[in-house]
């Protein structure tokens, strides 16, 4: 998420607490239920890396426990003393409970569970959550939380973005279904891209979004304040705009199987809305046998060869329509066998880096933004 000083400063400081809005969770979950109403039925859902007393993930799944048909809901928190950001006061929910322990509240994680109607109301909901302190601090890598992972069917959360690689690896190791939030930039990570290429993970319904989060600190640009206000939030309450936000999952949904409606190469060049393509056509790379397609909606429907498309492509990827060949960025690009840049080329364009595609334009080497290489499915 380049050019976003809010997120960049947070990542540098490892302030990873961003509270996802209820409406964003509801919109995403409902899309899976429309495709398959039984997606969560009789399942144990784990919400790790969470703060159950504040989390809208916990609130949503608890309030919709019966509608989703859940068997068990587990939500865990990370102890405040293990966090970088330590401004903390116990909630009344905790302090008024007979389980409250002043010696544990800052150093132990907490676990909230929902399985039954504890208050005799006739329904299972948020008021029936039962909790206790964990033995450890609630870190997802701890043996205690690993055991909870192994008991779960589906893991749903907004993990610490500074630990996204490790967190997703933790899920994959447990062979679990999941729905998690991350930055669009993770697509090109060498640990993540092979999973996307092999259809082990894919984009959720919400992809490359600008989302509003509640943050535990204030660090705003004027542009952020204007955007947040336009959405009905008060920036003074520590709401923050974060662009390039994506849901990642291995749960099936209908949008994943909707093919892109595309024009032929000839029609794109003659009638397409992108002036760049109308004037220059499709440029071929100098160091790889493929054409550059700078816009997803300009992918030609009739081209049989390899195409370099923007990294936003996974949000529109239909595995029945295209196959993913590779990623031309960093270590993944080097694995493609891209020819390295020589000294003369680097003199002409100092921004050239090995592992990236380039083409010649007006006699000079130019590199596009990060590209994913795809081919039409035969």
C-alpha cells in the first residue's frame, strides 16, 4: 500500500491494531452465504489475533450464531503487555466478572467461547459468551492457540499486517479454511503468490478496497480526514482510511466463477476506453515473451499467448477463464528466468531492477508496475 503514510507509520511501529467495521464484515460474509447458505453450518469458527471485547468479528459471529448454524465460536485476544501499543483499561465486562484478576489482565490473553444459551433467553447470541484467561499471552503461534486452531474448521480475522506471511503460513500448516484481511501488496510475496497461482487461496469478494478502520492512535493526513468524514465517521475518534485492502480466502464464492466480459484485441485498439492502448496497441516485453496489458478491463479475449496484467487481477480472476503463469516482481520474477538488465540499460533508466519486466518505448527501457502473468485457458 504505497503512498499511505498512515499505514506505513503503523507498520514501522508494529502498531497492528485496526478494528474492522461491522458493515464490512457483514457484507463479505453474506456473499458466501448467497453462494452456499451452509458455508458455516455445524462449523467451529476461530477468531484469533482479536480483541473480543471490542472486535466486530466477535460481535458479528455471536449475534448471527444461529443464522449461520455455527457449532462453536472461539475468539482470543493478545495480552496488552505483549503489544507495542499498551494504552489499556479493562472493560466493565471484565472488571465486573467474578473471573477478573488484576494480576492477569495485562499479561494473559483471554478466550471467549459461544456454544449454548447460557442465560435462558431461548436463543444463542452475544450475551451468552463465556470467557476465561488463557495460560499464555494469546499469541497465535503459542501451543495453546495452535491447539485451538486444530479444533477449528474456519479461521476468520484481520491479522497483524506486519505478520501476514507468518500468519497465513500458520493457517496453511493447520490445513484450515479461512477468510482473512490483508494488503494487496501481499500478492507478490514469494510465500503467498505460489498459493494464489496453484489455486490454494484466492481473493474474497471484497478486493482492493479503501476501508475505514478504528485505530488505537492518531496519525492523519488531511486527505484521510476528508475521506473519513465523507463516509460519516469522525476522524477525531481515531478512524483511519486504509486503501488497498483485500479479503483472502479458500472458501468458495460465486464471484470467483464469473468470467470477465472482454473485447477482442482489435476492438480494444479501435474502440477501447484507454487512450494509451488506442494509440500504442499492446506493447511486447523486451525480456519475456508476453504482451503488456496495463488495465484488467483491456485484457484481449482472443489473445492466446502470455499477458502481463496488473496485480489487481486476482480480484477478477476466474480459474475457468484464465490460468496464472507467474509473477514478474522480485524473487518470483527471477524464478521466471527474466533476462537481467545490462549496464547500458540501467544508465537509460536507473529504476530498473532484476526480476522485473521491461519494454522499449521511445528508445528507452521502461518498466510497468508489478505484473502477474496469465494465459487464456485452453
